[in-house]
C-alpha cells in the first residue's frame, strides 16, 4: 500500500514545473524531500492534493491503487490524503473549531451528525498534546496567527483528520526551538504502520526529530537522488551543487 | 418591480392622497402636526438622480413608492395568524412583545409602567404621554436624502413603540416589536422612539415583515434613539419583508456624554431597501456602533447611507457594514464621517465590505471623511471581492466540498458583525435567519 508517482509532469500557466518525477511513499514509512528553492517541492504537494491551477500533462499518481488524479481535491482529502501547507491560508469569520468540525462532518455518511461532545473532547486532547492554548478553538482559522502558530495549527488538523498519507510542506519553517520539538513530537505520535508521511524541509535539524526512512533530493522538477537519513547530513555539509554536477556527468 | 398598481388605484397613492385623519382618534396637536407634515411632504419633489444622496440609487424603485396605498384594516383571523407567527425570541428571552398588523396593535405584552417607565404603542402614547412624546418625537430631521419620505412618515404614522426608560432603570431582556404589512400594495409607517435617562439600559428589536410572501408592501419606518448620559441602548432592525416589497428605514442615534449605543440592521427581504442611519455624538465619551448585515439575492437591492457626526470631543463611533451579494443583487453604500471643529480626540471608523458571491452581483461603495478637528483617529475603507480560489482550496484540501466552503465563508463573513452586538440570544436568532436565507438560496 503506497502512493505511487510515475513520470509526473505538471505545469502552471504553460510553465512546466514538475518534469518527470518518480516517487513511492509506502504506508508505515517517513520520507523526506529536500531541495533548493524553486525546485518544485510545494508544487508537487499541491499537484498531489489537487490544486486546480496546476495541470498534469503526463504520468500517473495512485493512492493504494486508486487513481488520485481522477479525484477532486476534497475527494482526495476524504480518501485519506493530507497536506500541511507551507503558507496556510487565513479564513476570516470561520472559527478553527467549526472548520475542523466541518472537515470531520464531511467524512460522515449523509444524514449522520458528528457527536459534538466527543469532538470537543478529542480536539482539546489534540491541542493539549501540541501545547496549544484553548483560545485557538474560537479564533478564525489562521487569521492573525503568527507563522509558528499557523504551522502548529496545520498539525492540529492532521491530528484530528488522521490521514492515511500526509505531506508536510516546510512545517518546521517559522517554528521556534520549543515549538519544533513539540510539533515533531506530534508528528512522531502519528507515525504508524498504517500511515505514510512525506516531509518537505530545508533543514537537516528537523530530521533529527522526525527521523526519516528515506531522503530524496528534488531539483528542477525531478528527484535526482535518494538515500537514507545520512544523505540529509551530507547535503547539510556540501549543499546541492555537487549533486547536479554528478548527475550532469 | 416597476408599476404594480392598476391605474384606477393611482388616485389613492400615498404620494397623492391626504391621509384620512380621524379627529376622534388623536389629540389636536398630533393631528395638526400630521397635517402640516403632509403639506410639507407634498411640497417636496421625489428624489432625482442628480441629487447627491441618490447617486447610484435605483430611481425606478423610488418612483414606485407612489404605487402604494394606505393599508386596509386586517381581519381578526389574519391578525390571529400573524400573532401566532411572531415568535422570534423565546418567551424567556424577551421582556415584552408588541405586534402590529397594518399599524393596528394586535398583541400587547409589555412591562408594567412602574417607576417612570413608559412602554406604550405610539397611538396610546400620543394620548396618554403626549407631553413626553412631543419632547422627542421626530426632532431629528432626516438629512441623508429621504426628507420627503420622513415627512410622509410623520404625516401617517400611528404605530410602533414609544419607550422611555427613566434614569437608572435597566431592562436587561429585549422588547420585541413586530410590524406586519398585509394586502397588495399596502403601506405601513412604523415608528420607534427610545429615550433613556441617565445610566438606563435597554434593548429593542424591530421586525419588519409581510403577511404574505406573494404581496408587495411598503414599510416606511423611522427610528430615533435618544441615549441619555451614561445610558446604553441596543437596537436591532430585522427586515424580512416579502421579496416583492420596498423598505425605507430612516434612523438616528443621539448619544449624550458616556452613552453607548449599538444598533444593527439585518436586511433579508424586500426587492429594494433604502436605509439612512445617522449617529450624532454630542457628549464627551459618547459611543455609537453602527452595524449592518445584508444578504441580497436574485434582483434585490440594498441602498445604505450613513453619517457619523462627531459634535463633541472624546467621542467614538465604529461602523461595520457587510453585504454578501448573490445572483444579480446590488448594493450601494455611501458613508460619511464628519468631525466638527472642536471635536478633538475623536475616534471614528467606517468599514464596508462586500462579498461578491456571483459574477453578476454589483457593489458600489462611497466612503467619505470630513475632519475639522485635531488629534483625530479616523479610518474608512471598503473592500469588494469574491471568495478566492485559494480560500476554497484550503477547505477542499481538508475534505470540505466547495459548496459547503462557500456557505461557511459567507456565514462567517456575516457572523463577525452579529457577534459585535454582544447579545447572545439575539445573535443566535439573527444567525438562524441568515442561515435560513442561505439555505433557501442553495
Ligand atoms: N503561477 C506560476 N507561474 C509560473 N511559475 C510559477 C508559478 N507558480 C510557481 N511557479 C514557479 O514554480 C517553481 C517551483 O515553485 P515551488 O513553490 O514549488 O518551489 P519550492 O521547491 O517549494 O521552493 P521553496 O523551497 O522556496 O518553498 C518556482 O520557480 C516558482 O517561481
Ligand atoms: Mg515550497
């Protein structure tokens, strides 16, 4: 059981950003993607989650055998895919609690009502684990949140939605040292045989907390190198240039 | 809506035919006042496009005011049915309830007039509290364009509430007043006058409704809030007339020193709704919050004119108008903050936000400032725009379908205003009404 990306090409406004990408993310594993700015990491995340601005021109993506590209973004989410955004959007007027509740409600069969008491119990427990103040339930989604608070809020949503596959796009950026530890703990608590996690990051430091099974390097819309966690250490030391020289050679 | 009356009715138009005053019904002073108001109203022309207060206004709708006639009396069965329908707040959530059907009081449930409290229907107050009433009755002239309609109202009004809350008295639960218009092309002229003595507190909700969704009616209402020193008034006008109807609502707030007034307009019904709201801040420490939510759909139009007039130093006002526009609906907002010479340390804010839920919806906003004092904090702004794709995507990425996302965003957009009233029971009620309208749209 896995997400399988084969020879994926995707573009936006006639500009090809993803250029023949292959990747397999099996359940039970944590993979990390690193790569220079502009290499297409966030684009990949958005293409996978079904953003309509991107057009897939070639290749395939399947999730546990199901053709992901056939599904609308909301269907992909309900099928078990989650994206923690690099830049989470602000939604004025909709409280965090109501937003998460609507997301859970959308997963229930027609006519079935989410149990409100159970929901709040679970929400508060998840917030406690992430050391989030209760006041964030009543505040509008991400509105006026600090950068780090937004990232924490993404992980709160992940904890509540319990996806089968999660993509975390630079969730570590903007987190202070304590927050990084807390959020990583939250993510690690969700590691399981039944869940695949893809972390996109620039910093090897995150991978000390969330230790990956595999590390991939993305450049210019492709995965150009894959290895174990030691690859991240090597990148930290040497940067990305040596890789492109090698692959060009 | 266009011309809605048969030609033979034209002669009985409220713009043409003098009101039928019944000499036995009201004392002389009142009848004489109404007669001279009628003469004055007759002398004024209907608003024209070149009049600044009517820029962007739909003048066809203005002219159509002449299509309405005096409301006939309602029969007992209709009256009973309307009273039965008048259940917005629970009995435990209100202090009183008055129901008017075509300006006749058909349900009368109100607090006892102890300790100087006056809580009376206008018709009753004219007779029993004439002196008090005269002191305050329509002393605030309309200035935002509807002078003629205000005079027309003055010449015809015979229903509504006169509430005088003496110093120190607090009515914590709201008083509800229902104004029904019944019959095709019928018109009503509901009046609301609230006067608070020093440190008094009161909450009033007016509902403007049609007896039938199939009938076109006109409500031409005037509301005057006179807040004494340190007093607190919470006022809501909830307009849910039939979608063929017309609404004219002229309101003023006069806030004395340290008085705090919050007023809210909820616009749900009527084909055309013109609201003119003025706040005069006339004493140090006075505050007026002016709130409005409108959710026009189909071809509905809301036309909103406001004035925040700071006449004294150290006064504050905060205006927040939000319109969520569907289909081919249309909104006009024109607001002015005026700070008089000497009104230093004024804090005045004015925000109009339009959420365009359809490509065919149209929003016009004309914010304005006129500052003649120093040390003033003023801001005005207006925004208009659709729900963005990025917003929708954030919802979809969490599994929430686009339609639900739009509803939640729109509902959230309006909820922010309703919450500012800080009246949980009323907020819950108004939310339900907004939600019901969205459900009808979906
Ligand atoms: N609408 C667009 N039109 C053209 N190019 C675009 C558009 N949107 C994004 N791009 C480009 O696509 C490339 C990939 O962007 P993406 O955000 O995926 O990079 P990234 O790897 O996530 O970078 P970072 O590490 O900075 O987050 C960038 O060069 C970006 O400028
Ligand atoms: Mg990125």
